[in-house]
């Protein structure tokens, strides 16, 4: 009996040892299976199977990308030459060798005085193939007569008025009557251009006065005069002189697309002065 008790005691100790060894696992299991608070010996429901968790790749925070600025390029038109840019070592845009702090010398690239010369290339009064003081302004040519005693070049008379003035100039015979000059021809008298240098005592009514610079000129019947103090002397038509009437016999001539009038080998450009049709002496 003592032997049986001895075996029972050993068996009891052995069972208790086994129980103690298994109790921590059960306690940890209960702790992991319960939510936060105490109570209840109710076992936790088994969690549904989840797929293996993969931590998303960590994305580094970066600043918002700035839009890339594109340099504006000039428009290339048909037939236009593209803009020539300096070479990479010419100081235009040399990455690595270019000094961006170096000031730009505008006078080396653009020289206004050498490329644009207003006085040589742009003349606001220059029209067609001639130069004048006033801008060209076309208007129809209307022949003009200076009264009943005036006659155009080439007009023929069989007799002159009794008060016609005789002139002996450059060894030639002339007659002067009311602003018209005659020479003997074919038994009569033919109207001729006013001889340059001839001097007459007076001009008939209806003459014009015109200024060229500081000089005063007198105009009548297609001829220009200056006052010498002793009379009126015939002179060549001064360039820049402006008159309002041209005699009958002027001829229109096209020069570089403009219409000029020619009378007695003198060119006149139609212009407008003070709102009135006029003509300017020009040198084509």
C-alpha cells in the first residue's frame, strides 16, 4: 500500500509539472486572443486569413516641378534668311566658357550710325528720279494764257505792235512786247524763248514772285527774272522755284512712274502748296 501511495504521489507530481509547463502558453494565447479589457473567458474568433502584407514603397516628397521655359524663336518666313548666331566660342552662349557676368557691348553688335543713315537713304522730298523741296502731288495740266497780247512759243506774226522794243543781244536781233520775245523769221516774226541775260525795263501785269532760299525771282510767261536795280534780267529757271501756271506748249513726260511737265527744256513737278495746285522747278 505504501508502494501504491508512492507511485500515486510520483504520478501526481508528474501531472502537476506537466500542467505548470503548459499553463504559460495558454495564458499568452489568451492574452493575444483577447481585445483590450478584461472579462470573459470567451475565446476570440479566429481572424480571417489575410494576404501577405507588403509595405508600400516610400515616396520621397519632392517639390512641384517647374514648367520648362522655352525660348521664343523668331518666325522664319519664306524667302527670309535665318538669323545668324555666333559660334560657340564667339561669346553668344558657350556653356562652361561663357562669363555670364560680362556686360554686353551693344556697340559691337548694332551700330545705328553705320547701318541707317537717314540723310543718305531717306529723303522725304525725294520722289521718282528727281529731287525737289516739296512732295510730289499730281494734278491735271491746264495750259495758261497771259492775256490777248501774250503768245506761246512758235507763234507767228506778220507784223509787230508799233511800241515793240528792239533788243540787240549776243549779236542777235530780238523784239520784246508785253513779256513776249520775237525774232524775225520768214518775212514775219516768230515767238522764241526769253534769251538768258537779256534786260528789260519792266514786266507786264500778272507776273508772279517766288522765293528760293533768300533769293527773290519774278516769273511771267514761262520766263524767270531777277531785279538788278536797272531792270529785270532773264535768268535760268532756278531749281526749287514754285509757280502756279504753266504756258500752253508744256509736254507731259513720265519719269520713274511720275508725270513731269517739260517747257523750254525745264522740268516742272506738279505739287500742292497751301492747298493750291502749283509746279516746282526740278532737276531730273
